[in-house]
């Protein structure tokens, strides 16, 4: 079991009591995974907000790359002995869930998070009435980003089934470390220009922090970062990952504007899936902005299928304004 700070374990004992065993186990497993990836024994930011005879508590996780991700929320009868957080505040409103989320956002920004994110299941059958809603996010000061689709493709016995097409002869893909770090970052930033895949993010989170997040998710000994070249010139980037299941992930695929729409996607996808097969992946996954219709068609042509969708809500220290609903207790 992952070693955590004693104050977190004590807080968790209180937080988890009203939860179902399945939800508590799922959230704790998630915390352990983030702790291992970030090499932190306390990646959790917790907050408590009291109103009359009830106390709402919640947490977020501070991931590598200055990204804070909303965790769970729970509510219990109020008693002073339940307060295990330095952020226990008194709310003047009975709607304590958005107030709790807001306090988590504020504290994550104090700890240098560049982006706060909440992913809420888009399918009504998967919405937990005891978890946060889109209204809670809006009232907490977050703004709606987009709907993200998770897509997956099975690799039968690690074998690749090709979509119709041909790999261009002037396309090459090489490990990224063959170019200077500054050129790699510039190449990624060029791929953001006029992108249809969550274009808002590039102005909210630095490229260096985004790369730090990708780096934390890499499996040791697995090198999946590549430079895409056309006629020998850097044209884009491809970031692949493989976890221990083994499931492969297309974490990022982007081309500079002048290289888009010229048929290079076939060769890049063929390379990516060949790489997955060489890593003995049984499944390949990716997340895509539902507004990116061109990329959606490319992935569908390669046999990727939608599995689950999420509404993405975010807050940024560049635009976030805290309310005055609280007083310390």
C-alpha cells in the first residue's frame, strides 16, 4: 500500500464512511495511482464547508504538470470533532457543494496549479446523484470547456488491421530526443495553432507543464515520444504511452497548420498502431474533443469506437474570481 501522510489517512477515514464500498475503493485506488505517478505522499487537497447541522467535504488531486483534478464530494451531519481540514469554513448558503469546490480551486491555485479540471460523465445512466453536477461547477466559478469522447480500439492478439490508405513516402517519424528540447516545445506549440482539439487549453496551461504531465504517465523503459517529419522538416509530434495492463494510449497527435489535410494522418496512425502492437498492447485508447469532426472521422476509419463521454469543466487562475460566501470557523 502507498505510504500517505497521517493527516490524510485520518481525514480519509472520516470522508469515506458515508460512501459505498465500491466508490470508496475506487477513489482510494485513484489517489494511490496519482501518488505513485507524481512521487508524492500527499497529492490530495481537502476542504470542508459547514452550514448549520451539515458538513460537506471534498478533495482534488494535484497531478504532475500543475494540473488539479476534482475528486469526490460527500456530506455528513455537522459536528466540530469532524473537522480535520485547515480549510473548514462556514458557509452562508445551504448549497455547500459549490462552495466546497470553490475552496478546492482556490487552494490548488495557491499550490501553483495552472488548471483545475472536473470531468463529469455525459451519459445520464452513469451520473451519480451523490456526486457533483454541472450546476455545481458553474456555481463554483468554473466554465464549460467541451465534451470529451473516449475512444478505444482492440488489437486482436496484438495484430493491426489497417484502414484503407497508403503511407506517404516523404513521411518519417523519429524519437523526439533527436532534436533540442526548445525545438520540441516549439513544435508542440505550432501544432496548437488553429487546432480543433480543445484549443482553449493552450492559453490556460503552459506547454512545459503539459509535457511534465505526459512525462509522469510514462511507463519506465517505454519511449513513446516522436517527431513527425515531412521531407525531413519537423511537421508535428506524436506522444504515445503504454501502461501495465497493457493498454496503449495516443496521448497527443498534432501537426503544424501547413501540414494538415494532406493525407499524412494515415502514415501517422499506422506508425502509432504498429508501435502499440510491438508493445503487445491489447487495446488502444484516446480522448478527443467532440467538436473535432475531422479527427473523429480519422479514428472511426481506423476502427476506434466511442466508450464514454465526459463534460469537461475548468478553472484557471488567469480568469477565476473567488466569491465572498465564507467565514473561517
